[in-house]
C-alpha cells in the first residue's frame, strides 16, 4: 500500500469509526427509507458486492484470465480496498444512525470487522512478511560470516600436533563475539516476527469468515427490503 493510499484509506476509516457511535448524538429513523437513504444503501450494497471481483480473479482460474486482461491484479486489489472502505462509509450513512434492528446491527458489525481485518491483511501482513524475509537474509549473512571467521580462527591457532590453541589476541582481532551477539538478536527478532505473522494470518481467517457472514446478512437485508417494499406498493 502506497503512502497516498494509506492516507486516503486511513482518513476514510477514521471518519467511519466516528460515524458509528454518532447515533448517540443524532438519529434519523426515516432516513434509511427515504430516497437519499435508499440511494446510499444501493451504492453501499453495490460496492460490497463488487468486493468479490478480486477474490474471484485471484482464486478462480476460469475467471482470472478474462478479468486480468482488462485490469491488473494490483489495480483490482486497490479497488478492493477502496470499495470496502467507501462501501462501509455509505452503509453507515444509509442507516441514519438508527441501530434498532438486530439484523442491521449484526450487518454493521460484520461489515466493520471485514473492513478492519482487510486493512490489516492488506498492509500489516505484507509488511511483516517483508521484514521477516529481510531479517532471515541478514541472519544467513551473519551465519556465513561466523562460519568463515570460526574457520579462520581455527586455522590460525592450529599447532603442529593438530590441537587448537586458543589465543586471546586472535579473539580480539576477529569480531566473532559480535557475530554471535548479532545472530542471537536476529534469531530472537525472527521468532517474534513469526509469532506476529501467525497472528495476522488468523486475522485473514477472521476476514474471510466475517465476509461470509456479512454477505449472508446483506442478502437477508436486501430480501427483506424487497419483500416489504413490494407489500407496500401493493
């Protein structure tokens, strides 16, 4: 995620999180059913459904080729992020800050979980993986340097009978103790980073589960609106 993308998504997400508790100060029970509320709801539902384009293009071999001919996977991922954040923003506006329906409350909660866990998976997990890969490369370099230094130290201290003879001056000349400290520090950092990576992987599982729940609740919400809307028209 680029700096500009992070700034935009972060700003919209901050506004979104402030909108959720705003029902304490303002409620509009009739807004959701008004023309403006209906427009916000349709736009939010459309954006939420469009979120499925990216996972379909990523995991479906049948759909990946025709989709990626029109737009790259990177662009699809960026759209996925923006559509999720702005879709949630419009959905909160659609509610009119009226959270009295258990279905509506569950839908809002699942939607927010999808957005937050999605942002964690989009930015923090790749960043953690990149840092972990960099630390593993540095660790391999230090271990290689340690092996060469240890071999050189052993060669310099071999006496005629083949027995190694420790030399304090050699230990001072060769930074082998610094290499040992560096290796220990990196091994500890890598262990911690791998723990964070496993935790973030669970966030991705939560993202998928919350998305399934959200689409199920969204389907019920849309079906209910159509049903009661048709009854009202009749």
